[in-house]
C-alpha cells in the first residue's frame, strides 16, 4: 500500500522558517540523499536560504542538499534520524512561500526516505505535507515533486463517511478536522 497524507489548512504557506522532520528510511537505515529542494510553483526557492541540521552529517556536506548535483550526497547515521530532535531546517530571512518539496536519491534505495514531514513556523510548527511510502526514483536521480494537492500515492477519503466537523479538500486527499473522533 502506497500512502501519503497531506495535512494543514493551506496548500501554500509563507514563513521564514521551514523544516523536515519525522524522517524514516527503509528498514531504519542511515539517511543518504543528494538533494532536498523547496519550490514555490515551478521556482526553486531554497538555494539562497541558510540550511542547518540538528545533527552533523556522517558523510558528505549539508550543502550537497542544496546543489544541483545528484552525485554529491549527505548522509546521516540511523540513530540520528531516529532521534526525536532530528530536523533539517531552512531560514529564508523573510517569509517565503513554499508549496512543493523534491528529494534527490543517492546510489541505493536503502537510504532514501520512506517517510518525512515538511513543516513551517508561524508561531508554532504547522504541517504542510506528511509523506509516507516515498518512491525511490533510481540511482542519483531527482524524485517526483510532492505537494499537498498532489501527494505521492494519496489516500482518498470518502466524503459520505467523513462525519461532522470534517472538511475534505484537495480531491478528498486532505482534511480539516474539528472533532478528532470524527477523523
């Protein structure tokens, strides 16, 4: 089953701070990726942002995630990405609109993210996209662009069974939930 959940009340958000958290890899392996790019529409917006990570890379450089070369990678130990505080963060300096994320692979599918969450800060961290079962694009390739309105392997929700206080949108792939028990 290939699934992806897109959460939040907006398909586009504007914020100074963005981060990727909740990263999981195939079988709990170390994370190894060649790119982590953010877009606003077709325009890539992360190249000039300050990129930081809660944990130092075990291999390669963090800057490899912002270059356009899928042959350069950054890797992080498995224990680091499983820790509750693991985050890759961007500081744009000013509010920047982001609606899409794209990952680049390394030479193996083992270190490619299986799941991740993209969040922005507006006084508290808000989820823009929570992806699960990300598809490995092949060795040293860019993956598909993921957006809240076009998630990977979307789970479609049935509006007839949504319940009171559940507002479905994005082609029934996203939901605003007022009463948790109705989700």
